[in-house]
């Protein structure tokens, strides 16, 4: 099986010849040189998931449910901005931009 057009893992990421647009370019972490599609959730993503789950367990007409929905929206917007600004590869930055766009759309349609 090929290695997606990148150098062996022992080559520092700064020396890699990543072709723009190639799968390796999209998914290779610029910090570690490893393929990174997903990572362990960070604090904003954990807050988002917790607020969504807690909100689903409550009656949708309850005031706390509405507050949790706002907390979830704020957390996912923070997560998206963090990915856009500090994402480890173009895939993560694009994912952040898509999630931010969908979040803004959702806020405008409320």
C-alpha cells in the first residue's frame, strides 16, 4: 500500500514535499507529519456534546433546554473558530469553516 505521496514518517514535516491538493496535503498534520483526520475532543467540543445530550433529555419547552441550546451553539462556534485558526491541516481548517458556516446559518434562521 502506498504512503499517499509523502516521505517516510522519520522525515521532519518541514522537509516533506506535500503537493497542494493531494490527500497527503489535506490530511497531514503540519506539526507532527502524521495523517490527522480526527483528534480527541477539546473542551469546546466536549461542552457542545454535553449541552446537546443534556438538552435532549429535557423537555424542549423548558427554559434550561433553551439555555443549553445556546451554550451548545456558543461552544461549537468556539470550536469552529479554533479549528480555522489553529487546525493542524487544511482538512481540519475546512471542517471548522463548514461548521462555522452552518452554525451562523442556524443562528440566522432562529
